[in-house]
């Protein structure tokens, strides 16, 4: 069965996705007088302002990844597979064009029309508003396979097509005529770009040649060649410098001087993958590039030699992240290690706070000289790391171990670079063994020491400030098998190590002595310690999870339910939940106090790493073959979420990964009736008849009833109140806590001169209710009325029960029976005590002289004594347990 309603975690947004293989589009907004940049990222379009490279809009998502992107003055066009969509206001789809039978690979807005070309060589001209086909042209793939498309400037109704055969054709779209065919250069055309001069077009070839050609006279003006493979993108400067930039598949950019017809400079490793899109900002010395390496860069040309430097940049991982962890206690930074060998920090607040700590390197100086492509000094990707903010301003605060590498590296968060030390055992300082490598790391909460576990079973301690080796656990090795996890407690008293042979060992941190060893049911695959609560999560190779209490050193919980390797675990900040991810594509939340599964959902690709925010508001996840870091909001913080155990036959639902735009948490149950478990629990007035229950009234209503005379003396005014000169008009009200107006008296024309003595003795509502209760035996109405009165009014009402106050012995008897009813039902217990105490204080003489009242009081006395003896026994028992817990050595 599936649970109704939403789960514990709702998709929020994705971090670290900035670019893909689709070229970006540069647009100018006339009213804003500003340039905007549109980039296809997955299934949506991001719009950035060029001025600050800040994201200003995210479009609605399409069903599949975007493969083509273009824009005109009003609309943005994006296609996936064989369908084209038009977006308005950078957000919603307003037009859809369906008619292609194959994947669209070329796109060109053309006034009131848009031109698309698919891989089957079919060109369609669409009417933008009516969404109808204006024209369709089929080309023979053997003789003219369309590979590039351009609308030459000032050429009305004409388009220029480039082909894989190397020929070009100029077509008039309106008359559907081939105007001219260019013989070409016998090589496939990869890109066409309009030059600043009319009639001049730059043609990029698969061989790396760039031909600057006059299409009016069919003359080649100049020819350049790059040795880096096919030309991927071309752009011209328009700020007065005759410069042409050309991109390559290896990530280099060449800048050509068009006046002197020679190479001006090279910008090597502008991207680590092919240059997908490249455009100079009109009239400014700015070049914008994007690539499939998930980077978006703005270059400025303001230095000598004509080369550019990075002005602004937005970049994420170019290969999927493998390990993510929140850094610090504010929940605003997430450290992420990727397969691209970099360590990066992503901000959950704003992209401008993102930082890249760079790639690991054996020798940073040599790496800089050789460049990214030829770097033989680069370290393998990071497999595990630990960070601590204490002392991070004084020395390195991050320690990391690398895939199949014996040396662990330190990193400095504040300097955003690799740190000063490389931590490896002394016996391997001169030579590097091939089959020994670091497998697990942890850093102490004080930030002074790093604990590193090796594949040989060694566990070493290093000083983070100096990098000096400070000891080893065990004589030679701590475990017989490889170390699967290390953890240090919050007070640097214990080090916990897990070995592949199935043992967990507890060591004294300082003395390095073995304290305790426990055998596990299976080989552990990883451990995670929640320092504040002393709870250790252990994941096993048989897909089960155990929770171990490090104080008693016993397994307190065991969870099973995953059907694949457990990739990662994370605790909630309070230690109540353990959240696990597995290769079965599920993310499960286990409640430790109850020992039950309370939430489970499926994702498209398995989560390789999880991290819960220290503030408890977000869960971060990284997934297989995915460059993004996904945030899931904790719905229990802001809405009603069922935390009841899931049934045994529960079927988890597939949840779509969040997009860049923060998603609104919509209740999936809609207008349906909420299920029983989701209805908010309303506490009854009394949980059980045998339980003594207090009222919900504030203490001021009953605590000072016995001391009213003292309070009145203290509050007695020193001088009579002065009448104000011009008193404002007030509508007269009745005394009481709830304001009520006095009803207007009806004027009688004829007034009787006979005095009615009964009017002089006015009976209150409380008195009348007590009189009525003598016959009905229902005391709820007088009690409810008494609960609404203040202390002074309660005293007045109780004084009025005595015969000298206008009352009677029967009404006093009725009041005592009301108290007896309260004690029998055991509710409003403190009110019964306070009302009875005041009643005895006021009417002690009358009570002692009336046998009926004395008989009722004796019954009450026995009842009170029994209730108090029972309560006192419970109080004493609780106090005894508390005293024992404080003093006993557990």
C-alpha cells in the first residue's frame, strides 16, 4: 500500500548546475538597457544578467533535456527530441510546434517565423503565433546534409545553409527558391557566424580552418587554421578592435587579429571540455563562454597582449560529486568532492558565495606550469573527507583521502586552496606502495588532530597544524582487515574504528590503548558518529544498519529493508532520525526512539551521498551520474507530517529530483479528506478518569484566594480618586472578566408605591445554578460559571452563600457537593482545593454549628485524604528515581 499525502522531505532546489553542451544565447533588454544570458541546464533555461552574472529567472521544466536553444526579441525557443517550445517572460511555455519526425539539431529565429532543421535533413519554417508550418524543405542527405544555419545581416527573407559535404546554399524562404550555391572547401562546415561587416560571414570547418568569406561576391577574404580540431564556435569583437575568437573541442580559445591576419594570442584551458557557446558582448570588451564542463565564464580584455582574464564565473563540478558534507553549524555551506578531482563549496544562500578549493596536486608549482591537460601531478578524486570550523582561520580545517592513494591531503577553507601538509605514514615517506591506500578519515571537534585509517588496518593520528605524526593505534595495525570507518567522540576521549574483518574497536584517544572490542554480525561498509548523542550508525555489506550506543557499547537498534549497497548515512541534528541511501534508489528515514521506518521515497538515480543540515531544515543529496547537489526541505518544520511507522506492505513513490527554481511545497492530497493519521490531535479535557487532572486556568485565578484581604490592604489607595474635569462618556458594563454591557431599563409610566422587599435581596447566577443543582444533581453549569470569575468576584459569590449574606444552608450544602463531584471525577483538582479552602475560611462558624454541613465535610475529608496519599506516593517514587539517577554511577 502507499501512504496518502506527501512524505517527510519535499523537493526544494538544485545547487551547482550552471551549463551544459548547448550553446548559450545573449539577449539585450531595451527597457532595462541590459544584456541577459540564457543557458540551457538540463530540462530548464536559466537567465543571468551579464552585469553580475546573477540568476534572474528559471523557466518551467520540459519533459526531457533541452538540445537546442535560440532567442529573438520577445521569445526564447528550446527544443527536445522532435518538439519545439517557445517561452515568454523567461518562464512559461506559450507555443508548441510539433511536426518533425526526427530530433531537431538546428534552430534559427527569423522575424515572425522560426526555422528548425532535424537530423533527417528536413527544414521547417514555422509561423510563431499560429504555430503552423509556413514551409517545409527536404534535402538529400547524401548531397547536402545541413550542419549549420545563419540569417545573413540585411539579407531580407534569406538564409544561408552549410552542409557536411562542404557546400553552402543561399535560400529565399518567402519564394522557396535556391538563390545561389557556394562550392565550399570540400570539408564539413561546423559553424557559421555573421561578421560585423555586411556580406561577410565566418565559416568554421571540421578541419580547424576558419574562412572569412564575402557571400555577395563569393570571395574568400582571409583564412586561418587551428590545430585543436573542428571549430565549435566563432565570435567577433565589436568595441573597435578587429578581433575574432574561435573555440575548439579541447577547451582552448584562439584570438585572431583581422587587420594583420595573424594569431594574436591563445587562451588555453578556458574550459576543460569543448567550447559550446561563445559570444562577445556588443560594444564591450567582454567575452562570454560556456561548456559541458558545467562552467559559465565572462572574460574581460583589458590587459596587454590582447589576452582575456576571468571577470566573473559560475562553475560547478564537471564530473559527478561523490561525497558531500555540510560545513560549519549554520547550514549555509556544503562541501562537495567530485570525480573531476576538485573540492568545492556550494552556498545554500546565493551562488556568489560558491567557492572552488581547486584540484589536489602532488606538486602545485609543477601542475601550474604543465596546465590541466598535461598535469601528471594531479591527485586522484577524493573518496572521503572530514571538516571542522574550529581553528580553520589558524590552520587547515579539512582532511581528505584520495582514491587508491596512500597520502591524505589537508585543505584550507578560508584560503580556498589545498593545504600545507600531506599526511602519510613515516615508513612510506620515500616510496609509494601501490596496494596500500587511505580508506577513512575523521577530524576532531577541536580541529587539532586528524585520524586516518588505511587499507592495511593501520590507524594513525596526525597534528593538523604541523602535519606531524602523533601516534598509531594497536602495536602495528588496529585491525586485521582494511579500515572501513574511523570516528572520534566530541570530547577527544574515544576513537572508534571499524574493520572489514567484522570488529568495532574502542580506543583511548590519548593513550592509544584498546578499551573494548565488539564483534559484528557482518562486515561493516561504513560508520557514522553523532557526537552530541554518542550514537554510532554502522552500515553492513549485507544491506542492514545497526545503531550502537558508545556509552554502553551495545547495539540498541537494527534496521533492515534496503536491497542494495548502502552508500551513505546522515543523522538529524537532534539524533532522532537516521537517514540512509542505497543503490536500490531509495532514501529511507529511520526513527531511533521507536526503532521504525517513518519515511521512504524513490529517486531516478541512486543517491551516492547524503548530508543533513545542522539546522535541520534541509537534506542534501548527490546522485549517480548527476552534476547537481539536490536540496530537500524538511516538511516537519512547517507543516503537519505523519511520523507514524510505515506499514510492512508500504510501496514508496518515485519523487522527481528538484529543479533550480525553489519549488513550492504543494499538498499532493488536494481536496480529498485527510486520512485519520493526519488529523490534528485535540487533547481531551481529561485523559482518563483515574488520572488527577488540573485545570488550564492561570495561577492568578486561584492561587491567591486565601490572601485576598492582605492584597486588598496593600492595594488600598492613599487618597480618594479625583474626578476628572471633563469625564468622557462610557457605556456602563457589568463587573466580571468578560465585558458585558448593562441592558437599558424600560421606563414604566405608572410606578407602584408598594415596596417589594424581594428586590432588595438579589440572587446571583451562580447562586441560582447551585439551587437548581440541588434537584438535578448537575454541577457543571455552576462550576463553569465560577471558572470565568476573577478572585474578588469568587470571594463575593462564596460570601453570599451564607444565611447572613442572603444565602441558605441548602445552597452551602450544594456547594460542598459540587466540590465532592470535582474530587470524584479528579478534574480541576487545584480549583477544588482553592475553592474549598476559601469556603472554610469564610464560613467556619456556620459550618461547625450545622450538622448537615458537618456530615458532608467529614465525607469530603476522607476523600481528600485518600487522593492525597495516592498522589504523595507517586511524587515520592519519582523523586526517589531522580535522586538515584543523579547520584548513582551508571
